[in-house]
């Protein structure tokens, strides 16, 4: 008999706004992430708008992608933006030193990225080159993108086809500077970040919010150093208008990947995995909660008002690719959907501190939203979760107490059911419920304190096997279906969510 899960939903105690940027994406010049996945060129037989795939744009629009981080990743710290502007035929034919020395034609550069964002309706999060670049190169890029049209950088931009400045609300100051982005110690990078932060700004339009490189996984010492040494301007009073009380950084990042194996060198199978592979991956994804809580606790000591965001600007399920696949290309299975639902619930629950998260990576790389094969495209089970969860974007977080049994598999142990909730501007309550158990349904009862909703409906995503995958040319097995038997009376909700599923309940 499956053990019950009980929820106390505190709609009477609304929490913070869930930043839409928690549903952000990350795309890097890596494998088929940009070339083929987004950019096919104007002459391609694949339907495109100014070289950008229409099918991919339509899929991304549908899930309301709010922000995209580009051009990397490790690639960002070897990228020189000037190579990617001007007439296509004259652009530098580069090698991608970060990812296998493959050619990079630079056909997709700043203008193409901004055009792509415009077609989707998303905002840019541009990562500047700290590792092999300079403050001047980064500042020149900011000028090129944001300076008014009647300045030299603005005229250079206009000569390449875009007179009006672009809004660049998010700027990443390097990437993984503890590793591929420069092999720095936390102290060295804290000093470097301070230097970049003194110059990087938007020259028109909205403020450029700087995201400093934060920790990998559980490197709490890195977070401590960055908060202690890089969060603030010099404390001594200065006549410069530039110096202010506002933190130097808008956000501090965190990178965390889910494996099904034991570490970076043994990530576990991508397809054809067993229950151990399922449980190990979900157990690791569950750790996201503890990681955020512990990094946030350090941040709280320096920034009790939570002015600085924790930006989980790389997260996702990273398994071993199948032989012959392009770099970091992964098949997409039901396990990815459950990992996505679980991770997004954790971000929503930490919305007071987590105000940005970027799935790695949006197309054809690691935990993708969409996969392409030549002219074909499929949406992944992860895409369906982002589609179900888009109602949380910008909504008010509603706290939920969760009483649920543990799901135990070998050495892996984790709560069986994960939940987050929000109330949208129209007063509609949304409850996302993930059942991590591979074969036991979860009977759920919830007390909805402080709600006036009278009807409840639910849609659920599941599949026949834990490793059911999406396949080109076949029917999509992950399309969510309506759940029968959802009851609501006297603010008491009850339903049974299927095993291995992601469910969205709507109460209006
Ligand atoms: O997402 C793939 C790589 O993982 C990124 O380039 C890097 O930042 C991280 O190590």
C-alpha cells in the first residue's frame, strides 16, 4: 500500500516573487548547440529567419524562455567578440579551443544572438572573456552593444546593421574562473572581478547586472571569499559618483551538475540505465536543496537583506554520451523530466535568494530542451516540464510543508515527493508535484490554507519505463495528460500522482 504524502499549502503566508529568470537557458559554442541547433544560415533548406531555425524558435517561445546565457561556458573565456561581427564572409575562421579544436566560422556572433533573442522574446545574459581577454576588450563589447547611436561604438554597430543600442541586463564576468576560465584562486578572481566591475556597465538603457563567478557544487570556501572580498565597493568614502552602497555584483553563480555515476569521470549511462542509475541521479539532484541552503547561509552573513542573487547559471543532468554522438549530446529520457521538475521545485522554494537559473544547455547539449537531427526537431521531456512550469514565472511563491516517505534504493535515500507552489496575478494557485518513486504512485492530500479556489485540475507527465526516451520520427510519449480523480472540498485537495511523474495542479 503506497504511503500517503501530506501537504500544508500556506497561501495565507505568501513568499517572494519567483523570478522568471529561474527558467533561464544556457547556450554555448559546443557540439551542435549553436551551429545546426540554432544557426543554419540563410541559404539552408531548413526553414529559417535570417539564418535562425524557425522550429527551434517556435519551441522556445512556447515555453517562454526569459533569458539566455551565451557564448559560454568555457568557450566564453576564449571568445573574442570582434571575430563575430561584420560581413559574414570576412569573419575570422577560428578554432574552438575549449571544445575539441573544432572550426568555428563565427557566423553566429553578437548580432545573430540578439536577433535570435528578439525572435524568442528573451533577454541576453552575455558572458565576457576574463580568462584570455582584458577589461578593455570587455568594456569595448559593452560599448558596442549598449552605447547610444550617436557615438562611435553606436555608429560601428549601425554600420553592421543595428543602429539602436541593445539592452543587456545581465553580464557574466567570466566563467568557472576556478577552472577552464583561468585556473584562479578565489582571492585572485575576487580581485579580478573588482577590476572588471569598475568598468563594465551599460552605456544606455537598463543597468547591466553583473554576475560574478561563484562556486562549483560544494566549494563553500569560494562563496565565502567572494562575499567577503568582492561584494562591496571600497568601504572608504570616495567623491566618485560611481562608488555606491549597492553591491558590486547583482549575483553570484553556482554550477551544479547531476550524474548517475560517482563523479565527473563516471557520469553513468544516458540510456538503458537501471533503477540504481535512476536513484543515484535523483539522489544527486535532490542535493541541490542542501547546496543552495548552505551557499545561501554564507551569503546571508554578508548580505542579510539578500540583495545579491544566487544565480545557478549552469545546472542539468550530465551523463555519458552514446558512442558517435556530437559533443555532449545526450538522448532525453523520463529521468530528465523528473530531474527538471525536482530542480525547478527547489529553485522556486529558494526564490528569496535564487533569482536566476540556466539549464545546461538549451539545444543538443547535456539536458536539452530541444534536439535536432538535420531538418528534424523534437521537444524533450524536459521541455514539457518547462512548459508545465511556466505558470510559476513571475508568480508569488507559496510556502508548502511536505510530509512524505523516503524513497530508498540501495545506498540512495531521498524524499519521495517534491513540491513547490505559487499564486499568479489572477489569483490562481499552481502546485507542481514530482513523484521520484519509479513504481509507486503517491496518494497526496493537501490542506490549502488561505485559498478561495473551488475547482482543481491536474496534468501529469510520465511514461511506461524509467528510461523511456524521445525518438525522432516517433510519437512523443511525454505529452502531459489530464489526471482524473482530483478532488477539492473545504480547502482539502486530494489526488494520486502516478509513479515517476511530474504533475501540475491548478486551483481556481
Ligand atoms: O556546460 C558544459 C561546460 O560545463 C561549460 O562550458 C562549463 O562552464 C562547465 O564546466
